[in-house]
């Protein structure tokens, strides 16, 4: 599933930052502003946000990402754009705390099989 590719690829802060930049300057500016508000760089914020989405994204959010990806010529970038839009909109409301040092992304996308079954 392509959404899993986004989650795997964006574990790397360098890849995540490059992907955000390739989506376009307006989007990159929005992500940079959200990252700066949290004291993080764009790559770090994007990587953390994608992993947070992987762990806590609701079924409706997952469906909206898949729908955007299904209709795009650039599904990975379209999916990342949707994920980041959701996560920036969510703010820090979901009992998650960004810790600048010591944060490690999960080893695997937890619940991916369960989510795939629910979405099928």
C-alpha cells in the first residue's frame, strides 16, 4: 500500500524535508511555520508528524489520504500533503508531546495490518 511507503520514507528527516519542499513553496512555508512553532526543523517535524499519524490516524483520516492518493498523478506527495494538512490542523491536541532529544520513531507501523483490514 502506498501509504506505507510514505510512512517508511518519512522516517528519514532528510527525505521528509525534501518531500515537503518538492510539494511547493506555499505548503513548505506552512509546514515550516508549524515546525518553528514547536521548536523543530521541517524534516524532524514532518517525520514525527507522519509517524504520529501512522499510530493515531483515524479511519476517516486514513480513507481521506487514500482517496487523495488514488486520484493523483503523484500519489506519494499527495498523500504526504494530506497527512501533514491533517496533522497541522490537529495541532498538539492529541496528548502527544514533542521531545526534541531522545524521540525515536516506532520500529514498524504499528497496527498497519489492522488498519488495512478495517479499510478494505
